[in-house]
């Protein structure tokens, strides 16, 4: 979500000249990718399309937790992104008149559902969600069974705590631990300052009945956040003092090589974990369980489901580049090459004739829903100035975990940080 600051407003005024007039006359595609784990797949697809059509397709992947800054910088160039990502409705508002209306395009006609869209005030289709994702606690069922347990033994936080603490206690004899490292390096911290924060926010907002971004939060369910965070860091083979330098790749490798039973992450990890050239885990050994943290009625929760991946086309690009970008996306959602990539990397997509996914994490979510359990919505997407707010949470989490900070400081980063960033974002300071 782009930060609504005076500098960005000034940049947007300049862009009519920079992005509209100084770009090459021939059309091109420049996609600023949001998801680092999908970079290789997008690069390969871009190469195939360029070889097929001769149209230049450039894919640049922003570093973790740095998308907004990268987008702002790249938009302020003559060769600017023609396609980028918006995370939510607030982000769309902050983009001003950058988004191109997709409503009457052939691309929009390919949608099977409009539930994945961001709309303008007058019915403009400005953001098109291209994937539906879920996150929770990825579980190695084979290791769990080696420890003497099965998935059916875990139905709430108390169950998870009992199993995890027992595995950790016996980790030396078992040869594996309960949880992967809860890394707070930028490549990993989003899993906790973003995704894990969804749990206390969900329970608080469920009580107040809010479904839009609140100007303030009370933090009255941060006890749930502490429950699950303490469980993670106290039942892992990674020292709590080293979390600031522990990366996302480290956690993935720990799980992929059988060093831990549980790994908080999402459906997007399926491709890497089952890739025979990488970890080669058997799909039959994998599933995903909800993030149990002690909330009321959590036995009836499914996974955390939603999306923060909406395609937005830059209205200030040249007409030739807008057309080239629309053509590229049409090829992505209709060709065998594109549909295969979307299914493999992202699982469920909202386009007609999508290739059904074999991602067992999505299958786990369907099983939960068939049992009348309800998905937990992605309320973390409401976070104001998310990169900055999450940075404050990450910093205090690291200090608390290392024993040099307090939990009260973590709570303050949530509550006071939210209030300040909301006012900064909305210009009410």
C-alpha cells in the first residue's frame, strides 16, 4: 500500500509527464512483482512471451517488505511499471488516478468471479485479484506420526501446545523439533508482523463488528498473539537471541529437510516444498492446520483466507504499453503456459478455464469448509502504513524474544503505532 504523503502527491502530479511522454513509442510490459517466491516463474513466463511475440516484458521483483518504496521509486522513472500490485482498498485510494479501469476489457471477461476485485466509487474495476491464498501452520504429518501424534489430535491451542512442547522436549531423540525458526529478518518477519498479527486483530474486530479500517485498535486480544508467539520461539531449535538474523529461507529449509514438524506459512510454499529438485516432500505427508492461539470458538476455524495481490495497470503509461500489458495478461490467463504457471505457483485463480490445483494446502481448506468450519478473513490488510507499522512490531518482538525488551513494548507498538500511522496516512496528525 503506497504511503499517502506530500512527496508522493507531488510525484503523482509529475507523472503525467514522466510516465506518459518519455516512454518509448512502442508498447512494452514492465511488471513490478510483489512475491519473491514467484520471481523465477514470472521471469520464465516473460521470456517465453517475448520470444513468442517480440514484445519486451520486464519483470522486477521488489525485496521483501520493500514493495511500496520500490514502486514509488520505479513509477518516478521514464521507463516505469505498466503493471503492479495493490494490496487492498486503502491502497487503491492512495494510488489516486494511477489505476486503469479494466471493466470493459477482454481480461475482465475472463473472470469467473468478481469477488476478487477492487472497485472505484463509480463502478470502475481498478484492481483484479489474480489468486486466492490461505495461510496457517504447515504440518509434516509423517514427522508428527513419528512423534506419536496425528492431525486429529490438534483441534485448538491447548492441543497444539501439548504436542509442540512434548516434541521439543524429545527433539534430541526424535531428530527434529516442533517449530521452524521464527525469523525476524526482513525476508521472514512479514509472517509474524503481518500474517500472525491477523489473529489478535481478527478477534478484536470480530467483537466490535468493524469491517473497515479502524482509526484505532485497543489491543485487547494481544494475549492470543503472545500465546502463539511464545509457543513458536520456546519450542524451536533456533536460539531466541538470533531471530533478528534468521531468514525466511532458513525456516523453509528447516521444514523442507525434516528438521521441524510445524512451519507457519501459506499455500504459496507448496511448489517449493514438493519440488523434486529442491526438497521433494511428498504431498501425502503435508497438510495445513489453522493458527490456533486460544481464541473463543477456534475449534470451528478454518485457515486464514484472502488475497493481497491485485493486478493494477498504470493508466499513465502510453496507450501502446497499456494495450501490450493487457495482451500479456490475457495470454497469462488463457495459454497453457500461463495457466500452468498460475496453478503451480498460486493455486486457485478466479479465471475461466483455470487449471485445477493439486496443492494439498488448498485441499485442506476445502476439507475444513466441508466440515462447516469458517475461514478467518485477512483483516491484517487493514494495517495503516503497513511497512512502517510492521517494522515497529518486528523490532519490539525481537527485543522481547531476546530478553532485552518487554511484552508491554510489543503491545505499544501495536496500539500506539496503529494510531500514529493511521493519522499519518490519513493526514490527521
